[in-house]
């Protein structure tokens, strides 16, 4: 765990820069900072795909133990859950979540600690998120929150399944607030987004199967041609966002695949389209999915076809509640000073399975700046994506402080209520 790495002398890879004037590194002892850097680099070098995070989970358990966090257990296969005791017996508990899985992408960062696993890469920064949660546990052990803090190291975020599995395990039962964050190279290290409202989109998929009657390509009058119906449907689906969704709300309907036919002179019997749907509020999500179904089921018969529509629900939109967002902003100010909290700007239309927690537990998902000064704003899921090392300390410190702020506020609300009643 505490392998000594002099971060100023270590090979820098494309980062070429390690220190930012964030001040967050100084919240850790030199030894712990080195330990966290070593942990992150080790996770980055050994990425594992969703639900296969065996080595990762074992490594995280070791890291927690090395940092003195004793109450650690496994749930849902490869999820690691730790409980860091609070200072006030009976105070409500809150949670900090970091996700741990990697992506099937061949790394092209040139980092000194680049992936050793062919075709697998931490291209979404979950190596850093996992280290954040461990770093937050360390800080909360040193200076506890009022109540216990449950540290969740969650697998399988990239397939949208891990958060649900953790919730079903009961590991978060009774938790009153939850915080998580994502690295983001649109923002410099030291900048953090902690806002109420929509932060990421829902990610549902649809499939439409159009079934007609095949025929010789030269005898179209003997067919009900699903290719013509599919072409019309692709066009008609463009009206969902353009004509049905409130233009003040972002939304996406993308047809990503369209399969039909096997020969140039044969009209096939069926065509299948699949696509993805993104929305940032539960209402917009329901509207888009309902309109896709309505249009497909109406257009099919208009072309003499049967339309079978299958909607597969993915992650809900990430919508931050206002109180937890205020606690997170307070944490950003305490750790990084005034001015560190920056506006999100454009809503991210990607998805994030943290949304499942937010359906059950009030919370806030943050974006933590991960671009070194002068660096490129590379998007996550790119083979060139990495988070600047200094973001490691910012995320850990902000998440720990958000847990403290939430715990403090919820405890004092409980006290006030009890006094009010008596
Ligand atoms: Zn991702
Ligand atoms: Zn991610």
C-alpha cells in the first residue's frame, strides 16, 4: 500500500504536471498521499470489466485496511462496503460512493502506468473514483463525521447494474444522504460542479421490429415492405424531440442500428431498428419513450406492417436534490475556498447509474475538474482519456467534507425536531 513514489520525480507520461494550487493534497500526510497515488496507479494499470472486478475489489480491501478502516465487507459479488464510525452515537449515517469498473477500450494515453490488460482500460476515470472513496474513508477516520459514513466501492457502473445491486444488498438501508462524483476534463483541477437539478441523462434503449411480407425485388406490389416502413420510421422518430419535447429541455432519440434484408433483389420480411433515448427529467423520459412507442405502433399499420416495440429501461436521469447540493457546495468552499464551485454549463447527456441511488436517497453527484493546466478537454470513454493526478486529492477531500457537512446538518435537524416536539 505505502509503496514510496516520489510524485515529482515519477515518470509523468503525458501529464508532465502533478501539482495544482488546489491545496487538497495538503489535507493528506505525505505518506498517505503517496499511498493514494500508488493505489490509483495500480488500479489504472490493472483495469477490470464490469462484474469482473475481483483483483480491484481485493486491492481496495487491502488499501482500506492499510489506511486503518476496519469495518469492511463484500456485497453483490465485487462491491466493497466499509463503515467509518461517526463521533456522535445515534447520529444518522450518510454514504460516499466510488465506482470501480473499466471499459473494453485499448488504452492510448502513453501514461507510465497505462493498462497492462489488452483491450481493457480505465477510460472513464473509475480508477480515480475508487481511490477517492478510499481517500475519503481515510480522512473520515482521522476526523469523523457526526454519524457513520458508509463507503461504497461499486462495481458495474458502465453496464448500469452495480448501483441497483448495491441497493438490493441492503448495504445502504437507513442512509440519509449519498454523495458521489465523476472526473471531468472539461474543468481544470480545483474546479468542482455541485449543483441542484439535472446533471446527467437517462439512458434507455428501444427496439422496433417491423414485420411485413417479403417478395421478389421486382414484384413490390406483392409485398409489405419493412425496409420502406423502417426508413419512414427513422424520419418520423426525429419529430419526437423536435415537436413533442419542450424545447427548453434537452433530449435525444438516436437510431443506432437498422438491419434488414440479405440481397439486393429481395424484399425482406422484417426490419429491426434499435436506438438510445436520453432525457434529463423523469417527465421528459416518460414522454420520449411513450412517443416512440406511439409513433412506431401507428406507423407500422400505415405501411401494412406489424410493429413490435420493446423498451429496455436503463438508468434514470441524475437529478441532484437541493439540500444535498447545498451541503456539497459548502464542502467545496471549505476544501478549495470560494470560487472553486463552477457552473456545469451544458448538461451531460451521458448516463450514470448513481441515478438509482438518487431515486431512493437524497444526494448530490458532483463533477470534479481533472484537466491539468494547458491540457486538452478529452472526453471520457476515449482511449486517450485520463484524469490529472492532483484531482485524486480534490475528489477525496470534497467527498469526505460533503459527508461531514451532510451528517452535521441532518443531525442538527434531528435535534431541532426532537426539541420542537418536546
Ligand atoms: Zn463511463
Ligand atoms: Zn464513469
